[in-house]
């Protein structure tokens, strides 16, 4: 029998040992994990965080205050914001919370998968614990591959450099880097292995539901351009949860200043993960949206009118046409890096658009917009072309999937297709007249879209190499 001890302070596993080489004394302040139910409960991990600061400003949806750029020594934020390909990024990213936390979570899932079969108890609970851990292991690999590698391209994925696949618990491992295709194959196998055992209503909201699992399956297929499979998975997810929070009605009720909608009350949420933690939106004045996205919202969108501030002279540059999220998490919980039903609707709309089912695509968009647009043009007209329809879908994704990594990931995947690739231009500064205004350009094939692995990780694992032509300083 194997036992796992978890400290109460960190709630993270720190040692695994067999009965033959470990004394049967439980360390003080630790819990012994040895039953299937305990392994299942270990899947629940509130406050999972995925900081986006290594790539936040590569998105055309986010912006920086001018005082944080002008006259400042370039850091990774400024390099990304000004699309600077000449400055050494590698030396500036010595460590990465995103990278470290994602692999820490993967080690947790691997611990469950590796040890639960040796515990004594109900076999069905063992299967469920493994399935839940596998779907989360796949999710974390998905986030890593879409950050540190090129977007999935069917023509080159088999040779494009990827990330290290971690399929077992080993803190000292130095795995070789897999290709993008190999990582996606691993992700999809984990998903398919997990689906037969997951529950429609899991133990609590921090366990993966079938609605989440099929939503995630749809996302992986969509990123691989496996459109028929993505559509089927999206429809399956919506069969379990198709609820959309009605922001139009909410606005009529007075919005977050009158009626609080904490996390547990937001019917759209399929999974609870955060950029920095559960209370992150309390400090969201640092999440400034760009003039482009501000303009895209217009004047009658509840998503903007309810939650953003565009007039502050403390947190914004006056007359910059920018805005920041100004609603505390206790007043309204808005999912940033987790998945929600509205993303599933948007994936379904994209599948229809890509399949030239333009009427169906716009019908899905209008279903969402009916709960978002306060006045004016609620129902969009059906365009004449697939490209125009896709533009409407992508714009709706930008308005709906705010502040996390979704726009960054979308730019990367769409940039692998000539029809949808975008060259981003950023004119800066807007307000300050003492320095020359410049136009910064980010090409679809820029190496900036591939975030370098942290220097500390590269030093520890010589098998891990950068996925760009940048140089390491050793």
C-alpha cells in the first residue's frame, strides 16, 4: 500500500512512499490520503491561478497606462506592449508563475492518477478520481502548449516544437520536449479516457462536470480545426448546461450595485479557475482594455456598461478611450480563464460559420446577444460570406471572453490561417504630447506569440529548448 501525506498549510502533496521504506508515523499537521474518496476529494483545488503577465499585452484587447511605458526601463510588459522583437526576452523571464503553477497542478493530477488504484475501496470512485484528474491534466497541458508553442497548424504540428508532457508524478524529471501534435494527441487521449466516468453533477464546483469536459473537448477540436467533432462536443456540453446569465434583465434590476451575483450564483460558469485568485477582480483596475475593444463594445452592451469605468482620471489616461474593470468579485463574478456556457455557444457559432452554415451561426450569436445587448441592433443580419460571419463570431468572442488568455490564444490559432490572420497595429501614446507618437506593429507570424520558457527551467532541463530562434544566456 502507498500513502500520501498532505500538509494542512499548503494542501499540496510533498512526499510519497511505500510501506517498506517509510515509517508508519503520520507527520504532525498532515493528513494521510489512502482511500479512493480522499483521492477524489484531492481533485478539488479552489483558487487555481494562471497568471497572464508573461503575455498579457500581446493581446489587442489590453492596454497600458502611458506613465507605465514612457521613460521606463523595458520590462516584459513594455516589450510585449510595443511589440519589440529586438530586446532579450529570455533573460527577462527568469521565472514564470504561469509555468510553475500549471506544472504543479499537473503533478497533483499525476499523483492521483498514479496512486489511486493502490488504495482500498470502491472501484467506481477510483475510476472517477482518475477521470477527473485526467481531464484537468489535459486542461493544464492545453494551456501550456498554447502559451509556449506555435498555434496548432495541421501542416506543421508534427514538427513544431511543443512542451514537455508530464504523465507521471516525478519532481526530479527532465523530460524531453514533445511536438505540438504529440501534446495535442496526449490531451485528446486524456479527454477520451475521462469522459465515460465523469458525472453530470460532480462532488462540488471545483470538480469537473460533463458539461465542462465536453466544452473543453470542443475547444481542443476547434483549435485543431476538427470542426465536425467540435460541433458535436459543443452540442453535447449544451445538453448538460445551456444557461446564459441575462445581463439585460440584470441591468434593468440595477446591476451589481443593487444585486450581487457571487461566483456560486453565476449560472454560466462551467469551471472555476482564475488569473490570480478568487478575489482578482477586486484589483482589476490594472486590467485596462484597449481603445479598439472599447470601441467594439459600443454604447449599448451590458458587458461594458455594467462593469467597466471609462472616466476615471486615477486609473486611466484621460481622453484615451480606454476603460478598466471596476466591479468587485463579491458584486459580480465574471469568469476570466475558466470555461463557461457562453464560450460553448461561441464555439458552436464558429463551427457553423466554418461549415458555411451562416444562418445557423448568426442564430447562435443572436441567442447570446439577446442577453447582452441593451438596445439598438440586437439581432445581427446574416452576412453574405463566411469570412464576414467569422468576423462577427470573433468580435463577439472578444466582447464575451474578457481579460484572461482567450484572446491571446485566439490570435495565435487564427494567425495560422491566411483568411483570418491579423496584423495588429498600436498607436502610442494617445494623450502624452511630449514624446513622438509611434505606430507599433505585430505581424501574424511574430515570434513574440511564442512565450519563452522560463530561464530557471531551461537551466534545470538541458533537454528543453526554446521554440523560437532566441538565444539562451548560458
